[in-house]
């Protein structure tokens, strides 16, 4: 059976009444929380579903948000309506969940690629830091690492560019203004 939205049907409640419900929830009133839940559960689930595109994850986020509303009830009327406050919490929690899922998938992909050294990285992924540093070194933007041949040179010396126009940003190293601008 596919996952569905929370069982409570959305109940239109005026903004002033939602503020009174949150104030009662802050005092620990369970009946007020039930009314607040009926009013905001469906919109919270909808925001999470639009952000995550997964009914199961959206239900979890909705549950976390509504539990946070019950525990903290830290609503400040000067900052906006109750509905906006709850939906902002829901959206931020859903975005956090999406970012965490993406980071976990990236970690798993990197681990799988480390285990299979002959495979190339999939298209669309960022360049690994070592490759980015090598590209910067070719353009003269990286500090050279001391080697046996270059030991007399201080390690903080800049590597020279490969050719005069190799990067197009020589002005940044020289401390002068960019082309077309006057200091």
C-alpha cells in the first residue's frame, strides 16, 4: 500500500486562531495541539513532498516538524503568521534531508570508485581536488611544492604561468587592476 498524507483532513483556521492554538500548545494543551495538527499537517506534508519527491521521507519530515512544534512552540508573532512559521520549518527540514541524502550518495559513490581504481568518475560530478589543484598549477595559481630540484626556492613562491595568456588573469597575481579598469 503506498504511503499517503497524514490522516487528518486540512481544516481552514484563521491566522489569529492559529496564534492562540500555538500559545496554548506552548503551555502544554494537548487539545490545542490536536487542532493545530489538523490545520497544518497537510500543508507541511505537501511542502515536504514537493521538496523530497518521496512520500515516505515526506511523512518522516512532517512528523519531525510537528513534533518540533509540540516540543518548542517557539513562534514569534512579529516574524510572520503561524502557518508561515511552520511551513518554513518544514521546508528547511526537507532541504536538510535532501542534502543529507545527496551527501550520503556521494560518499557511497566515492567509496565505490576507490574500490575500483580502473573506473572513471561518472559524468556531471565535480573534479576531484587533486585534479583541480593540478589545473591551478598549470595556470600559475598554485603554490609550488618544494622538491629536491627546487629546494633553494622558498615553498611559498608562486609557480610561473605556462604562457603569457594561459589563464587570462595575470593581473590578479601582479596586484594591478583587471583589464579595462582603473585603480
